[in-house]
C-alpha cells in the first residue's frame, strides 16, 4: 500500500514538472484520493474546488480590458460615422446652394453679378470640410490603444485593419467629391466670366452705335446755313422742356434783349426767358402768365409791357433797361410801344447766373412751374450790355441789319435743349415773309 501511494506521488510530480517546462508556470500539487480525477482538487469535505493562481487572475483581467477596448473602439466608430454623415450633409447643402444660384435680368441690360464672392465662400467652406476630414483621419490613426500585460510582457491593441481601411475609403470618397465640386465651381466661374465678357461687349457695341447715332443727329442739327439760322421749339406746357444758354452775364448797369417769338398759347404765352442768380431767381424775367399782360421783372420788381404776341405769327420783341432811374422801353416789330421808369433803379444786374429759355426759375437753373412755361418757338435771342438805339432795333426787326449780342449772341453752339425741346433750321426773315 505504501509503495502504491509513493508511485502515485511520483507520477503526479512528473506531470507537474513537464507542465512547468512547457508553460513556464508553477503549479501547486495536492494529494488526491485514489480514483479521483487528476488536476481536480478536493476540499476537506470532498467537494471540488477551483484553483485560483496569479496567472489566471492576470489573464482574466487582460480579457476584461480587451473587451472594454473593443467597446471603446465601437463607440469611436459610431462617433466617426456621425461625423461623416454631418460632412455629407454639409456637402449636399453646398451642392444645393450652388444649384440655386440665379442671375438677375432686367430691361436695362445689367451685367451679371460677379460670382467670385460666392465661389470664394464655397471654397472656404470646402477647405474647412477638408481640414476636418484630415483631422478625422489623423484621429482615426490615433484611436485609443490599450496597454495590457500578459505574463509581464507589454502588448498593444491597434484598431482593426478592416475598420481602418473602411474609414480611409470613406474619407477618400469625400475628398474626391470635394475636388469634383471645386472643379465644377471653377468651370462655372469661367463660364460666368465668359458670359459677362460677352454681355459687356454687346453693351459696349450698343453704346457705340447709340453714340454714333447721337453724333450723326448732332451733325444734322448743326447743318444750318449759318450758326444763327435756327429756332428752338417748345411745343408743350410742361416743367421739363426748356433751353439753356451756356454763357452767363457779367455785372451790368444797362441791357437790351431782343428775340423773335411765335406763339398762340392761351391764357398767356408763358416765360420766353428768365435769368436767375444765387439769392435772386428773378433777376431778369419776361413773362405772360394767365390773363395778365406781359411783364418785365428786374430784381423781382415788376413793370407791365404793352405787347401782344399770341396770334401765332412771328414777332420781333426788344426790351431795354438802365439802372439810372430804372428806365425801360418796350419794342414790338421795330416800333416802340411803351416806356417807363422806377424799375429797380440803381440796381446792378448781378453776374454769374443762369439764362433759361422757356421756363421761369424758382431756384437758380431749376424748380420750374408748368403753368408758367412758354409754348411756341423762339429765335435770335441776343443780349447787349447797353441800350440800343431805336434805329438799330428797327434794322433788326425788318431784317435790314444783323447785329449779334455782345454779351449773349444767338449761335447754335451756345444753346442747349432739354426734355424734348428741339432745334431746327430757320431763316427767320423768309419765314416771316411767308407768314405775312
């Protein structure tokens, strides 16, 4: 019996030594009853007990840590998938925004809006997305790695290769989409630039044609036999048809103004001319307003003139004035019809104002009143800085003398027309003879 027990102990000790050589681990050997299963320990009561060694505990802890690492990597993958969806959504919004671009169109031929600002904004957005993708890729390469130890040896647990490859593919696909979108936007920008250049060329061509037409019309208007042989026509009683004398007046202490008029407007022919200066819009005005007689205003002082010219025929009108005693004279068709005095006596005519044909000025050069507008035709508007002799005025009225004004001469280059007023050729003496 003793020999049998010693043999069993020897057998168990040999197995333990071989196991230690194979695994490099140590085992605790316990005596077991006869017929018991080797490797299974029994307690004093005969119940089976599980041996617990430091190696088993360490392996168990390693398994738990590996399991936790896998769960953390799974959560990271889910988070990365959410980020990829967000980037895809932003890319889709960029594409939708680029498709919704519309170009304004109107009847004035405005140039298309420059797309540079929109493309720059999209470029910044895509650069931001690309940066986020690069950061995401770098983060994927630096996912949490668990440092565990098995039997005292350090080991690293990296992200599974297939998952990392899938993430690389998704990142590559997004980058390809971004590059394709950038190329499309660059092509669209090039097309818009070409369209803008073509539109600008068409506009410039139309403007050149219009400029040539205007030049041609100006040449036709300038095709008068003489620079003074023309008339200004103001056919409607409005506040926007008028003529303007380019020259202004110097300071004067006397003047004579003469012109030819033709009008059949009623009531009143309106305002053949007005001269306004800063601070006094009615420095010199000739007006027939409503049922009132023709009036001469000097420095807003009024004198009524015994003239009548609303029969639709050409009439020659001359008005003289001197600051001495404010003496004035009124001539129609070479005949002096009235005189007077005390019209703004000792007042000098102020310089630097504006002469308007056909409108009365409420401010210098503007704010016209349609009820005071002249309706008809006028020609040969001349002005002198002295009082003309009656014989000179008669010579002008019967076409036996030509004497242009030394302050304002009637020449084509000195008269501008606006608002639909026109200039046309006229030989006043022939036309007046035809009327007669």
